[in-house]
C-alpha cells in the first residue's frame, strides 16, 4: 500500500472524490417539511464522535425487550433482546430481527450490555429448536421466511466472550450452538422441498418465502424495496427474487460452512470439519464461476432460470470479499475499478443508479453494508480504504446526530446534508444496527490512531 488518505483520498491505484465536509454555517434547525438537513449547531469536526457515542450508550436500555411468553402474534423468547428502534408515535420494529441482531451486537461488546450478545444468541437457538430455523423476526407472521443467516457469526461473537472470561463451558457451548446452526443450515438454507425450497442451482441457494412471494423473498434478503433481481424496472418493486441465487446469500452460506469447519476442528471433530471445509470450497468455486464477470470485474447475482448474470451493480458484489471467496486478483480489480464509484462523501452507496421509492439503492447507505464491505477490504489488505469507509460513514452519522439528536436507520451518502430516500418506512430513528456499527467503526478508527 502506498500513500495516505487525506482530503483527496489516494491509495495505490485507487482515487475517490475528496471527503465531504459539513458547511461551516451555524445552522440551528430543520425547516418543517424540508427535505434538506440544514446542519448541526456544532459540527462533527468540532465535537468529534463523542456526543453520538454517549447517546448510544444511554440508548441501549430503551431498546431492550423481554417477552418470555407468546402474546398474540409475538413469539415469546427465553432471554431479553434488543429491538431496532423505539418511537411511541410509530411503534415500528418492536421485535428481535435476525440479521439486525448481529450488527447491533457489535456495539455492545466490551460494554456493560454485552450480556445481550449471549442472550440474543440463546434466543436464536431457541427459535431453531422450536421451528427448525430462525424466522425474519419473533412474530408468527414472520415464520413464512427467514433473514440473512448470521447465526454462526453470532455464535462466534458469543463464544469469544465466554472464552475471554474463562468460562469452563465455553467449548460445550460452542458444540451445542454449532449443532443447532448445522440443523438450521441443512433444514432451511440447503432445503430443496416445501416449505424450505432454497437450494436451486448447482448447490447454490436463493431467498424464499413459504407463500412463493417474490416480494416476501426480498424481505428475507433484507433488501426489500431495492433494484436488485429485476427490481430496477417500473412496476416491478417485488422483483423476481426467487429466480436468482444472490451473491450476498451464497457468500453468507460460504462463511457459515467455513465457521462449521473451524468450530468442529476446534472441538476435535476432524472428519466433520473436513466435510464442511470441502462444502465451503465447492460453493466458493461455483460462486466465482457463475457470479464473477471478468469483463466487468465485479460479482453479480445469478439468474438460475435463464442461466445469466444480473446487470445491477450493488454493494452485494462486495460480499465475496467479506467472506473470503474472491481471489486476491479479483479483489484488486474490484477496488481499483469500483470502489471509486461506490465510495461517496458519506460512505458506500447501496447501488449506483437512483430509483425513486427504492430504499436499498442510490443515494442511500446502510450500516451493515458499510461494515461488511470495510471488513472485506481489510481481509484483502486494503486497510487504508477500509478506514476511509469507516471515517466517512461515521462523519455522516455524526452530522445527522448533531442535527437530529438521534441515529437513523439509513443515510444519504451522496449528499449527507440531505435526507435519504425514505422508501416505505420513512426516517426511522434509533437505530440498533446503525448504533452497533458506529461504535465498532469508531473503535477501529481509534485503534488505528493509537
């Protein structure tokens, strides 16, 4: 690596636009009904990240819920958990959500609230024991589908906490939890028949819904209201998600299979470990063969019915870097050709083309995608680029916090002084995974300066 990121970030062959700086005027409020963030009374450059961090520390207790018994549509869980948001006027997202929980957990590790990592992992295990898989969230109407399956990553996070404090049952905990994760993997994500018809093409899996609804399958992906999987055409908001084996999902499944191999190796089950390593390697080879476009230098979703790649460029293409599927040459090409296109003033943009009403698209940025992409850049040696992603995202969040006094579900990374594309849910405040990723990013940035 050469060069140092400054106000005109250049590292090796990569060059992106100069970083965004909030306007210097001392804006004091946001006009009623305006779609423009008019700016904070104090700028992040003057106050740093500390006010937002203090807000997050005090906000965790407001997100904790404990419902041990089924109540109406709410599925009871044995341990307390974190919900994404709290808004008395509009009580959205008052459940424990599958992939939200992992990214939210990143922010409570190393704090007095880290017990919630263990509790939410136990809740995931309870849902696997009860349903055979982890639903989208703990509502009965969510049991028609799941969500991006980060269970093994939660297990590793929780096991790491137990091992660090010297718990005598840490290995037994790992064994028990990974057995449940294997059950979920084989039942749900490798299922080929109703109600879990997900493995569809050469060992690769798709997102699915028990009702065979493309829109609800997009909800399982976490990218509901996006331009992926033919959702970039007028009148096609639901897309055709069940006709695609997505690059993001199969990267996650590869990472899970690698986690099985690691855990079973740690526990002395050499034959089982070898089996899962071989499964992971076969999946990686197939992803590289079907989803890598050598001409474009990018990973794309694959339409299994027509046997062709989707043309939509999105941050899902960076998942193979996070998972470790990409070769070093592929990672080098993606960073050189595409990072300058995706990295905007406020962080990484979800896709390159705008589409009114699509929240998982330009100009929006989302915390989990920032984290996954930055982790992938680190894996392949692009540490300065990863930290630039972290810094830009944290600056955008800090700017928004200084204005609104809260953290949001998503941000406009193209023009951080403007509101994001609202989508269906509008501006949701809180916000669990934004808080978690912000805390994790600030820690990494501060560690890099130490």
